[in-house]
């Protein structure tokens, strides 16, 4: 046998997510919008979850349909399990199934241990962590009913691992999503449901609107690739994780940060 006999020469499909049904929470802005648009461009039928700015959702749906794709909006608050049930039901009622669940919705409050209140802690955790936990549970139940696997993607952060004392609750929530990814990845492996974390570094979205120009300059200088990433770039990483090209990737996180975490002294 020659060494090439074992090589997989299957060509990569032009539209790797053709026909897949994908939910993206917090999908009408920032990284979520980048994921929605890239998934649709790769052939997916997309359910766009949102809690505000319905006009932004409508504009994305219009663009996707104009390009020959399929997408539908669904107003659902991920901190409420009943809303998540309605979100999964929307995918099944509209497109017949669910193949990929992207738990992307998240908020970031700049609070230290000294300033954090019970109310702010509960609000952040209910969106970032509880939303991802029950989004995963409901998606897995639907995928198990279908019986042919699926993919759950959790949008974490470099801060799933990297302390940022000014954002204590945010870091705790992303650390929790790291263990959600690893634990459910192990639990769901036998059902051929893969669970992958995607951990963005600094990405150009409104979540960073409070950064001063000086902070943005310092941050950019700390990134080995020397620029702040785009929602489109995160969309491409998520679509890779959701595709068959990542068939052996589960219970782990793909960090997409331009090298930021590895730069000595970047913190
Ligand atoms: N931008 C970055 O630098 C960066 C870095 C690492 C991780 N992230 C993560 O990426 C994800 C998306 O953030 P982003 O930067 O695109 O900011 P963003 O503010 O544009 O996106 C967050 C989205 O979540 C939605 N959302 C908030 N509360 C919700 C709720 N209760 N139910 C449903 N949706 C809700 C918002 O409406 C918004 O659409 C977040 O989980 C964030 O933690 C962002």
C-alpha cells in the first residue's frame, strides 16, 4: 500500500452546510450576525433568535432571501426556558428539524468582585450560562429524537480561560461554558452530537463600544496578527466547526484570537 492510499481525497463541498437547519441565538448583531450570514451563504436554513431590533432581523432575512437562501426570525429571550422551547419549535415547525445549535447570545458588564451586585450577577448568568445550558439541553433532545447526530456550538471567549478582573461575572460565565462544552461533549458523543466551543478574542462588535481609543490601540498592539477580528471571521470558524470538515472535533474549544492569548504580557 502506498502512503497516498490512506489519504482522504474527497473534495470539500462548495456549500458545506447545504440543507442544514441552524439556530443562532443573539443572531441579529455582531458575531451572531456574522454566523447567520456565513451559514446562509454555505447553504444552511437559519433561525435568527433576537430580543431587540426586529428591523435588523428583517434586514438580514431580506438579504439572505435575495441571495436565494432561507432564514426566519424568532423573538426569544434565552434566559427563559419557555422561550428556548419556542425557538427550537420554530426550527422544527419551519424547516422540519434542527442540525446545529449556536449558543451565541451574551452580555458583558464591567464589574469587579467589589462592585458586582446580586441582580447584575443573576442577569448575566441567566443569559450567558443558563441560556447556553438549556439551549444545549433542548437542542440535544431534538437531535436525539431525529437520531442522526448534530452539532452544538458555544460561543465562549478567550475569557473561558483567561482572567479579566474587571469583568468577573463574564469570566465566570465563559469558564462555565468551557465546562458545559467539555461535559456535554462527553455525554452526547454516543448520540453523535458534537459540542464545540468557539472562543473569540477581540472582535469588532458593539459589545466593545465602551472601549476608549487608547484601550483599542493598546489591544490592537497586543494582538500578534495586529488587528481586531471581524464577525465574518468568527462566522467562518463556527461554520467550519458545524461542518463535516470538523467531524472529529468535540468537547473542546477552538480559540480564534489572532494569537492574543499567547503573547507574553498581553493581559
Ligand atoms: N466582540 C468580542 O470581542 C467578543 C469576544 C469574545 C466573545 N464574545 C462573545 O460573542 C457573543 C456575541 O457578542 P457580540 O460581540 O457579537 O456582541 P453583540 O452585543 O452584538 O451580541 C450579543 C447578542 O446577544 C443578544 N442578547 C442579549 N441578551 C439576550 C437574551 N436574553 N436573549 C437572546 N439574545 C440576547 C443581543 O441582543 C445581541 O444580539 C457573546 O456571547 C460574547 O460574549 C465577543
